[in-house]
C-alpha cells in the first residue's frame, strides 16, 4: 500500500511543449521499475496541452526522494532546461 502520493504539475513553455512531453514520456518506464514506485502516470490537460501532470504513489517518502535524486530525473532536467515555465510538487496522503 502506498504511503505517499505525489501530484507534480509541469507547465511547458508553449513553443517547447513537444520537447517537454517527449522527455516526460522517457521517465515513465524507468521510474515504474524503481524500488518503491507503486504508480506513475502522466496526464496532459485537454484545454492547455502544455500542462502535464504526474500522479504518483510511492511506498515511502525516502524511496520517492531517491527517485528525485536519480539520474533519469537529472537527465530530464538537463534536457528541458529553459523549456519549463512552472513546476510544482505536492506531497499528499490518501485519507479516504
């Protein structure tokens, strides 16, 4: 059972949307294979296609933190440097 839910919102610059999308898609399989990853799903907003959202569930916060410091995320950040307008992360707990 997951103990930590993450909602990550990524808003790409309009002219960099396809680049950001391609780089986000690269994260899915590698992250799903990481220790502690229960769920890692990428969504794209219908009304603003430059807005992406990851809905994630992790066994523990420590394992999520390991993901955040891992090489795949470092590669994503390097590839999208200057292409993301806004990035927010919410750590949440399921209560119902």
